[in-house]
C-alpha cells in the first residue's frame, strides 16, 4: 500500500541555508552560499557556472579570459556574479575555485530539484528576492581587460605557497 504525505511547499533555499551556517566548511563557502540565497535557482546556477568557467580560464591564462571576466564584472545587470566574485577575491585562486565549484554543485542540485518541482506542479515557497533592482547599485568596474592580477592569483592559502606553473 502506497502512503502519501503532504510535505507542504518546496523550499529551494534549504540547502543553501544549511550550508550558510555549516561550521565544517570554509568561510568562503558559507559566504557564497549566503550570497546565493533568494537568487532564482536557474539564474544562480548558470551565473555561478559561467563565473567558475571564466575564473578557471583566467587561472590557466587562457587568451581572452581576462576580457570575459572584465565583461562579467562590468555587466549592467544585477550584482549577483559581482557579489560572488568579490566574496572570493583576494582569498587565493585555489580557495576561490574550490569555493565556487562547491557552490556550483549545490546550485546544480537546487536547479534540478526546482525543475522536478515545476514539472510536477508542486507548490514552491517563494524566496525573498535578494536584490531590489535589476541594475547595478554603485560603481561598476571597467570592462577593460587591462587589469593586474594580484598576488592572490599566485599565492594559494590551500598550499601556503606560490602556485607552480
């Protein structure tokens, strides 16, 4: 005999809220989890995935990667990708990439769960939107690729030493 339970509305924020206070993970992981609360699940996943791909390309010194990063940071849209970047900026390339790839895995699962919920037409707990406007608030960096990558791109706190080429 099959039993069904009324589970109430699906809350896409639960995993992020748990991660945001988990003491056993890096502080940068908690920071980006908090920064992702309220961001629409599909938008959050694709934005974080794009940023991760660009940061990996910058770290590998792929031609055109810095121009892509400058484009993301100077985009005239909401501040989510900028927020993720600046939560991680200066923490070391290894910490940045580790924290962002961890977040992308969480956001991928969140978006997948949301897709299933939408297919079944289940109720969804509406999140509190994190941004009050769809355009940037405050100064936006230049779109120029002519910027210096600081020492955080060559010193990795995960290994406590210089990154070897």
